[in-house]
């Protein structure tokens, strides 16, 4: 795997032959540069809660000798993140007012610039899943006479997925 630009220095020496005489000219030198294929280190997938701040790790490339940059695209802006950007993903507040997890696939396209030439690498993908906030259906109020046994209360939620745990205090 090529990690930096490769350069070949080519020297050209001209020689003119005329009527049996050879006359060398002045050498000219030029370079051929082959830029590396840009890469971005894989990002982990994220699971976050509604209305919480999200910080995505900065993108990184092991390629050196030029300028690395990253284009990213979000297929689900409902999670609170814009549809596209350049560079690292800025912190944002995750959104999911619904009742099921909201998932976004993030596509990251690495670029490498050297000597005015921009090369594109292979796309990496990761997901951000935003879980809805915890919710409990309103239990009915209970009234009991002194000495009467109070029935247990079963808590319920509108969420069809996941497991809702209930904490209560008296």
C-alpha cells in the first residue's frame, strides 16, 4: 500500500546526428509523480439517545506528503445532522421524536491533493442510530381506604422495539 507520492526523476539527453557527426545537447530533467490512493480509517458506528450531544471522532488518513480531506454525506437528516459536509463532522444534537430508532448511514469519501492534483479514494460507511427518549404511558391514579391492599401497577410504553426499564420513587 502506497502511503505517500512516488516520484521518478527522468533525465533526457538529446543527441543530434548529422553527416556522421554526433552533437549532444543540454540534458532536460522532469518528474513523474504518482499520488497514493486516498484512504480514511474506518469509523465505528454510533448509538446515541434523542436530544443528546454527539461528537464523532475526527477522520484520519495514514497517507502523507500532501493534503488529506474528507467529503461526507448523511442519508437521513432527521437525526439532526446536515446532509453533507467537508472535513470532520461537527458536534450536533441527536434528534428522534418518534417511537422507533432512527438510523442514518454516513458515507465518507477521502481525497488527497498533491501538486494541484486531487485524487479520490474508496468510500467508507458507518451508521449513527438515534434511540427515541424513554417513555411511560400515564398510569391511572389509585385511591385506597385505610388498611386496604393497593394493587400492583404495571407500567407500559408505546415503543414497539427495545426494552423499557422503569425507575420509580415514592
